[in-house]
C-alpha cells in the first residue's frame, strides 16, 4: 500500500480519516448505500478508480503472469503447441472492485462460492484488506473445494492481499465482534488466450472464452476490463 495507498484514497473519498474507525466517524445507523454514495459519482471516485486500475495492471497481472509462466500453464493447449505460432494471453479483470464494509456487530455474508452468484468458474479471487483483519472480522475460506477446513484471511495491518479459488471454494464472514471496522476490496481476474484453433483441449489449463461468459459480463458489459499480453513463438513439445 506504499506504492498504491488505496486505503488512504478510499478514506478520503468516503470522507473519513481512518477506515478502521469508520463506525465512529460516521453515524452508527447510516445506511451503507448512503455511505458509499461518493463511489457512485464518476468524478469523486476517479482518483480511487485510477489507483485501483493501476494496482491491478501494474502489480496483480504481472504477479499472475509470473505464476503462470513458472507453471508452464501457457503451453498446455496441444493444438496451439502444434501450430507453434505466437499467442496472445488475455487477462480479464473486474473493472471496479467490490468494497466490503463490516462494522462491529455486523455480519457480511453467509457461506457461498462465487459460482452460485453467477461468476465464471475461470475467475481467480483476490481479497485485499484495507484495515487489520483478525478473529471475527476476517473472511474465512476453505483451502480446496469441499474440504471445509476453514481458516481466516488475517492481516495485522493493511498491505497484505490474498489470492484464492473463490469461484469454487466456500467463504464467509462471522459476526464482527471486534472493535474495528473491516474494509476490504474483492475482485476477480481470469486468464484466457486469443486462439485461432477451434478444437477444444481438455488439458488446457487456461479458461476457454466460453466459460468466461458469466452473468456479470452479460448484464453489464463494463463489469470487466482486459489486458492483452503478446508472447513469442509457442514452445513445441
């Protein structure tokens, strides 16, 4: 958060000095819709939106690209390998994050996986706390689909983010019984390729474009944005 002070910029946008004390700085019974109203105005949210976009494009996508390169994921489509041509990798990301505010005494969400809400199975979930998260104000997730080995995404201070399979893994919030407000950003990124082959390869570890066509992309064409990365000749097996 030193390079991308999203916590400070969001606090300024919402008119508070400390996000973790939001419940003290704003009326306790204030409707969250009213509290978040500055983010519905394109002008007042511009600085925060631009910083979030820069964070995703300059930090998150390079991180994912490095992970995929190290695992050889770009070279798992045998039809693409056979052609040996350069390929274009597409990173589709949520253009504006979901912002969760959980004040003391509140509970945000019941156990769910994102697919049940209409998100694509190809989405990779990111959870970025902008306040300290611990005990009952943290998000709880399972490590693999169906394991139910719940563990909190805890941070002692803003600046540590989490990447997990939120499309398939259950996650939820408990009643916040701490004395601070938890504010966090949640967004999704998917990786696919522009491919000139029509044959489907079941071993391809990148999501096919058809599976990325989820409820959110259908109902709001601006929900996602994209970054393309051109790569050299495909490595032949």
